[in-house]
C-alpha cells in the first residue's frame, strides 16, 4: 500500500507540476512584455521579506506532521482529532501574528531597496503579498492531513487545477488591463478558492474531524511536540537566512533590476526543485510510516535506493541547466535578461549542493530528528549572510551566490547525514560520505564531458538548434549515467520497478 500510494502521489505531482510550469513560463513571458523587470524584482524582494516574517511559524508544521504518523498508522481517531485541534489553534495564532508583523514592516521597506523604483501603489502591492501569504494558514491545519496520510495525490489534483486556472486568469487580466494590482488580486482569489475546496474535501474524507468530543492531548505527546517545535524553529530560522536573504542582499547592494534578472533563473531552478521534490515529498509519509512499523535495516536499505535516485536526477538536471540555461533564457525572454557564465555556474552549483541533500532531509524529517542539529541552521544562516554581504561588495551577484555555496559546504553536507546515521540509523556515517564523494566525482566528470562536447557541436542559438541541443544533452547524459551504473544494485532496483509499472499499464490498456 505504501508503494502504491507513493506511485500515485508521484504521478499526480509530476503531471500537475509539469502543467503548472508551462503555464508559469507563458505567464512570465507576457509579464515581461507588459511590465518592466523592476516589477519582477519587486515580486522577488517582497516574497523574501515575507519569508523572513514567516519565522513566526516556528516550524509547527513539520513537528505536527511527525506527531500524526503514528496515530494515523494505528487509526487512532481520538488522538488525530486532538492533534488537529491543537494544530488549528496554533496556525490561527500564526496567521494573525504574520498579518500584524507584515503590516508593521511597511515603514522599513525602503531600507531593503537600493533605489526605489517608479512603481505606483508600492505599499498596497506589499499588503496584497502579505494577505496572499497569510491566507493558507487558516486552512492548512486540515489539508496537511492528506499529506501525512500518504494521499498527497488528492491535494495535488486540487492544488494544481486551481493554480493553472488562476494563472490563466492572471494572464488574461494582465493582457487586458496591464494592471499589476488586479493581477495580484486574482492570485488572492485563487489561493482562497483552493484552500476552501481542500478544506471541504478533507472534512468529507475524515468526517470525525467535525466531532466536538475532542480529548485533551496527553502530557507525553505535548512534550514531544514542544521539543520538536523548538528544534524546528531553529531550522526555520536557518532556512529563512539561507533562502530568503539572497534577493534582499542583491536588492540592497546590487539593485532591484538584478533581482528581476535572477527571478527568471530562480523560476526555472525552483520549479525543477518542486518537480523533483514531488518524489521525495510523496515518499516522506511512507518513510514515516515505514519507520514506525518496520525494522531499521529495511529503512536503511530504502534510504540507499532513494540516495541513488537523488544522485541520478540531480546530476541529470544540473548538467542540463549548466549547458542549456542561458540558451533557454535567450529564447524565452531575450538577451537583455542573461547572466554571465560564471553566475550561471554558481547558480547551478548551489542547485546541485542543495538538491543532493534531499534524500537525507527526507529521512531525517520523516524520523523526526529535528532536535539533534537544531543549531546547525543558525550557523549556516549566519555564514551565508556575512559572507554574501562581504563578497557582494567585490563580486556583485556572483558573490552573493558564492556565499550561499560556502555556507552549504561548511555545514549541511556533513552535519545532516551525521545526525541521520547516528540518531536515526544507529550506524557509522563513513559509508555515506564515501558514496557521496563517488557521486560528486561522477557528476563533475560527466558534466565536464557533456559541456565540452555540446559547446563544440552547437555554436549558434535558434529555437530549432536549442531543441536538438536539449535532446542531445538529455539523451547522452542519461546514456552515460545508465552505462556507468548497469551493475549498481540500486539502479537495477529502479529498472525493475519501471518494468513492473510498464507491464501493469499494458495489462490495463
């Protein structure tokens, strides 16, 4: 059942994300034709400022999700109701707190912008951003139950359907009115509609949640949740200091237009991460369920397979990004939105380093190991901000991203697997590091080979040449990865899994 749910979740997520990416690319192209790149910069900057305000969330979500694994596996409805009620109270407080903090930050907006752009109603735009961020907090306490219960596919169907619908409406409104505020308000309506629909769906799937006879949580569970929330708050701070500061530093020390340029690259890398994350997010509840019910040897065995997939997919996508990134940006939005090759390289390095953490983070989060590396994110975030600010003065945008890479290398790469192996698997971490550096060496060599060959073959940029180049890079990279892993047990496992799925599909057809 775990495998079946995971496959459903992955398929629904991939289809939904693929369609949403296509719509987002079309919307961005029109956005740049109707509005200036300063609006894009403003979009990225405000998103990062609000992400900092989201620190008030304290990491409640992951901590509560972990607490739901066991009662869901045991079908303990009373405990599920108690946890959901606590979740509701906490998220209502968080939602209102974020709204107050968001509005309270208005007087300080000018500090984050090097030179204020000529954009009307800039404070109203910011307030709409705050509202769009706050709205989900009043519904998510129930919709998150779908994800914990290994039924993400239901969430994805509704989420992506509404996302595509309101993006299409945004495109139409922008084309007809050229009004950025109406464009944002359509997003507000879309977010509200999606959350209401999901709220109703969850109530129908879990009717016992509407019952009023809710027991008070036992002290032991409260203590575990409190401990995990404290630990997750540290992780939340670190995540914000890493992911929500690059645009702010670029805006403050380089300029808002540079934020706009980066937003196009970020749109691609972020959506790629989202597509890949669907696999990991779809199996995380299965891992949590597995850790509760099965022995640790089986959990470690599954981790090694997921780690191999992690290496394969991030090697493939990183190489495609490095070789194709600027060509795609050139064809999509134009030469004036291109970054230099060195900046593209450091963006892809950060993408790879961040992506190679996914398997470790998936298992660490599913096993609730937040407490053991609670100070790591603070160290990582501090290193990132200090080094990024210093390097931005000498190297501009490249320096900001180099600071992010340095913070990742000096903290995450070794601390996170150490925690997972020591406190989760109860094993020595040496085998992981050996495998990690084998994967890293393999990725680097394949990348260099593909980049050199493709640059020799493809010397011009046109849409037709780009399509051939994309197919060449994708096919050759896959061919090398397959040939170099033919005898790898983890590769054989995934090969057999794909064959089984194809056979089942053929029988149904």
